[in-house]
């Protein structure tokens, strides 16, 4: 190799036969390229050398080149690994190319990067160290894990802005880890990047099908990955800001709509008292009152959705009889059921239904369930409500008879946000009613479920904890 360097006649190259015997005094300021012969057992020393002399390009040369060795060298920040001895043409091409490129470090001092959390999962500590070093200029809060289960547990507790997952992990693969994390409440919408030495199309497609927004192949270019993650976080920050603006606007509008709707309902109720029940005017006012109450329910659902997602719901608990709340809800949807000639049958199988609840929110929950039952039940059918109890909970069941097409489309995910089981329905619906019910019931410490009873009979039911015996 020394003969080759002399042949090139370039004093900007230094060749190191053994990194352990190297004297740093040999490295003068004019050197631009350092070639180190290696057996790959000395990579930790080479990595330290690379950190100490960042302005010099470092190549490794070896008689024992394998894919694994190249990958290990890349993880230490070495990009070029060449067979020993190096071909003269490679050196000539290097020095005859455009003027020596500089290595200016990118600076990332944007405000949107502050407090951004990144989760890294890789079972190789060298890979983690390389990623942490790559992302250090971004000044992110990085949480690194060698074991998938530890990453999964962390993702249950902490909301991350980006997940960087290796694929080839013995215990649980990166793909499986991604599916588990995506099922969590905290990180169901967190973007994922898979980083892997696997470059085949099948793995890339599988990654994208799991919701990955990028697939980075190892070995990777540090500057490219920095820019890639920087721009992903920038896009996510802009999207989050837009979503927050939209949600805030929606909350303001729905809040402002409550007053005129309530005034309209009060006015219609006054008019209704002064009109005989068998008159045409009475029928029109009833229809208008039903529509106004339905609109009020939609507006309140939208406002509650905003509050729940911003942790602004605070329950005002007091002791109330659940049976009295149910009677009030039945009374309020009287005009809706009357329009479809439906009946509501209520059975109370409890001795004492007193529970510690937020009256308004539990009433909203029962109202939402009854309104849904009324809206999607067939005309002239009966909606059944049953209040019963077990040792620990009150159980409220609402059973209705709908068309077979709707019943066929009903699934447990009906309680998720914006899910509607009957997309062909011409009625106005936000897809938030059952989502709000779930939020309220969970806040009370209960559960809510859907159970199919037959081809067209549906049961929605939820539980509320009983009072401790000492409080009765």
C-alpha cells in the first residue's frame, strides 16, 4: 500500500497498517484521506479515531470483507470499505474529482423540535449509538431500547412524535412491535420509520402497509437521515398545529351555537303548551322541537369530543338514582319515538339504583343510546331498556330492532371516533355519539359494549360502579 501511495504521489494520503501502533504525530494537517488496514476486531479503536479526526475521510481496507463486516464498519460511521490492496484507479478518481467536499454540520434550531420525543428500538447497541449520534444535532429527547417489550411498555405511558424501529429482532420483530404500539391509545397515530438491512421489496411493502412513512436501509447516510427525520417532524408539527386550530375553531363554534339552540327549544316548548294536541300547528311545533333537540345533542357531542381529547372533562359526581335519569331521557325523546310510532319499554330490576355519577354526562350517554336506537329502529317497533345489577355494578341495557343491513355492519369498533355503521343513511350524523358514550362511561369506571342478539336485534349495554356499602 505504501508503494501504491508513492505511485499516486500524493502527500495528502496516510496509510495506517495497524491502528493500535499508530502515532498521532504522523497525522499532519495537510492529510485529507486516511486508509486503515483492519481485521474488523479493532473497530472500537477506529470509531474513536474517526471521532477525533472528523475533517479527514477514513477508508478501511481488508483481506476479509463480508457483508457483516461492512455493516459493522458502517455502524461505526465508516462509509467506504475496500478490498486489500486498493486499486490505484479508485484513489486517482478520488483525487481527480471535484474539489474536496467539506463536511459542514447541519444546524437544526427550529422551535418545533423542542420537546419532541423519539423512540428507538434496535437489539444492537452499536446501531442505537449511531442513530443517537445521527439525531444529536436535532436536540431531540431520545428514548432508546434494546428489547421490544421495554419499548412497548414505554409507548403505553409516553406519547412519542416518531418511532424508529429495527425489523430483525429475535424476541418480537419490529413489524409485530409496531402493530402492538399502534393499538395503544398514546401512540395510535404516531408516525413510524422502519430501519433495516433488509432491502427486499416484500419487507418494504409490509412496512408501508403497517403505516410506516419511510423505510431506511442500513447502512444509511447520516446527513440524509438527519434531513429526512427533520422534515418528517416538521410536517407532523404543521399537521398538529392545523388540527389544533381546526379543533379550537370547532369548539368555539359549537359553544356559541348552544345558546341560540337552547333559546329556540325554550320558545318552542312555550308555543307547544298553548296549542291543542290535535291541531296541525301542534304537530309542526313537535317536529321543530324534535329537530332542535337533535341538533342540540349533535352540538354537545362535538363540544364534548373536544373537551375529552384535551383532558378538560371533569366529572361533577353526586348521588343519583339511575332509574330517575332513565325516566327523564325517555321523556325527552318522546316526540322522536312518537314520529315513528315506536314504544319504549323500561324494566327496573334493582332494589336501589343510587350511584355516584355526573348527572348531565350519564343523561347524555343514555340520551345518545336512545337517540341511536330510535333513529335506526324500524317503525312501530319497541325499544327496550333494562336496568339490573350484579355484585359490583349497575347494568343498563338498550335493545332495539333495526333492519338486517344495519345489524350486519355493527361491530365493536362502532364506539370509535367518526365510525358510522350505515353509510347510506340520509340522516345527519357526526359519528361521535357512541364515541362520547364510551368516553363518559370509562371516566365513571364502567364498560360499554355492543352485543348482537339476532339477525336484526341489537343490544348496547354499559356498566356503572355501585356505591360502596358504607356510602349507602
